[in-house]
């Protein structure tokens, strides 16, 4: 299984190869795209992963592709989702959409053996709002994600804190969210991808029939992308 997560600033590519029924070997590459670079790093990193993983896997041997579908950055999501669609169509393999909230909840659990959830995952912070979802200890959505302000966030935080939960968010989260989480004892963990955890959750989604047709694969956007909003505004001006 090829794993792709470009939903955040750091892109992560992974390759998971099962060995028997109890073991999976995982290799990975991490990089931060540079819009001013003369070459697109994604393709070089993918080539390095496939050729340098030491797992003896050729591109034509890939059996599936899993991609983090957000919320996250507009460009990273569009690139990674488009790539996963194209690969799945070209190779005739399953494509597995993995919500980024599940990626980061599973990664937080993998980094800390004492972290059993639930996880309040805050992504795509903008101004005084953030997209927030609640993920339970089985790595399933207890509360689907939506854009909240600090007041509505405060209605979720105490219940998660009472069960030993954790806030998973990056440094862009509005300080008011962080302060309200601290007041109720909701500890904070950063956004960091554990490739082994992503491989496990992706394989489970595939196992229970969560693969989709490539044409149906879509990114999750917390808000309408600014590019789309600007296009609508220009179209309205032309129509007027």
C-alpha cells in the first residue's frame, strides 16, 4: 500500500508491505514543498521512496493507495488527491480516503502508549475558528468535524478531558482554544504523522470496505477554498 499525506505543511509518503499475517514493514519519506524550487519535490521523493525503501517493491506491484483527504491546505490536498486518483485509475487498484483527523488521532496514540483517546482534533485553523472533530479510542468519529469558534469548542472540551482525552492541534490554533482546553485539563499534542499508524488505519478502512471509486475521491475542505470564493466573486461581477 502506498500512503500519501500532503494535507499539512509537511508531506509524508509511505510504503507498507505486509509480511505474513502479523507484521508489516513500513518505509517513509518526509519533505516540505518549496514553491520556489525549480523542480516539484513530490515526484523526486516518490521515486526515492520506491527505489530506496529496500522492500523490493516495483510501482506495478502496488496493491492499493491510501491518501489523507483533509481538512488541510488547498494545494497539498488537490495535488495528493489528484495523484491518488490517477494512480488508482491507471493501475486498477483500490484507493482509500483517510480523514486527516483519523491520521492524527492514530498517530498520537502510536507516539504515546498511555494515550487511549478520545482526541479532539483541530485542523485548518483560521482566525478565531477551527475545524474540530472528536475521535474515539477505536479511531472512529464520535463527532463529525465542523468549523467552531472558541465558545462552541468549550462545549466539547470538558467531556473529552473527563475521559482522559487530548487536544491534537498545531501552532496555528487560536490561543483562546488552547487556553480553554488548558482550563478543563485537556492536554495538547502536536500534529505529527506516524507512518506505521497511518498504515494500520488505512489497512483497516480498506478491510471494512472503505475504498472508493477514484472518481468519487474528494478532499475535505473546512471552508470553501479562497480560490473558489474569488472565482465566484469575479463571475458575479462579469454577470453584472
